[in-house]
C-alpha cells in the first residue's frame, strides 16, 4: 500500500478516535446539566442555575469546535467529500440558529436578522454550511458582552454575502478594519478555515472597541 494511503487511513482513525473521545463525554455533560436545570423537583438558587447554564453553553461550544476541526481535517485529507447541490440559504440559517440557540440566544435575546424574503438559492454542502454558520454565530456570541449579534444576507452580483457582526445595544454599527485571521484567536481561525475549505471567501474585521465582523461570500 502506498505511503500516502497509509497516512490517510491512520489519520482518519485518529480524527475519529479524538472526535468520539471528546464528543461523547461533553455531550453527556451538556445533557446532564440540562436535566438538572429543567428538573421541576429540584430547587436551585439563581447562582447555581446560572452556573449550570454556563457549563452547558461551554459544553455546546466545545462540541461545535470539535465538529469544525474534524470536518476541516477530513476535507483537507480527502477523507470526506463535499456534497455540492442547490440549497436554500434561508433554511440553513434557520437551522443554524436553532442549533446554537442556547448559546447565541433566541427571539428578542438572539441575533438581529436582516434576511431577504423568499428562497435564497446557493450551491454548497448543506450539512457543512449549517455547521459553519453555526460556528460563526457561536464565535461572536461568546464575546458579546453588552453588544448584540447581527446577521445580514445581501444578494450581490457575485453571489450571497453573509455578514455576522457585533452591533451596539442601540442597533448602531461599529467602525471595522480588516485584519488577518491569525490575530483573531484560535476559534475564529478555525471557522474561517472551514469556510475556505468550502471554497468561500471569508474575511475578518475588528473595531477599536473589540467588536468583530466576519463576512462570507457564498456562490
């Protein structure tokens, strides 16, 4: 067997093993904290409930990061292939918001959405796009502080421009400057790399206030 085939096989086993070893206990932690939090017979003070929510949110963030890293590795080593087809971006965004709701928030406490009405058809792998957009939402939500997260979709000449950014509580935007992804922290690097693996152009912007903006051009 050629050396590169052996390498891919062993690497595939390593990725699968690491993913399972991390995802299995983290999923158990997330599920157990949810049971505690929602148990009507268990009386918890507000501080304990808040701590349980933090543990669950962090467990979900870690789960998402592992999924992103595993997907990048498999695509990069050609252990997994993209399933490119026409998909509805609006439905993928809806699914990503549902996946990440406990971390990102929902309704009035969730992202500010500006999405054109109707079907937004693009070409891509629906499962991986769902993971990637969820990663974007989680990445900005973890540093939200007093800011809010906004998600915008614009139809432009070259495709769909997806923008996820921080905005002020009043709805005002920040002044952003484009930066290299390497200076943005490991989780942002990971999600930008995932979009690049999908063949999308992704850019990162920051503001002097510590706010961030990520744009992705989807064909």
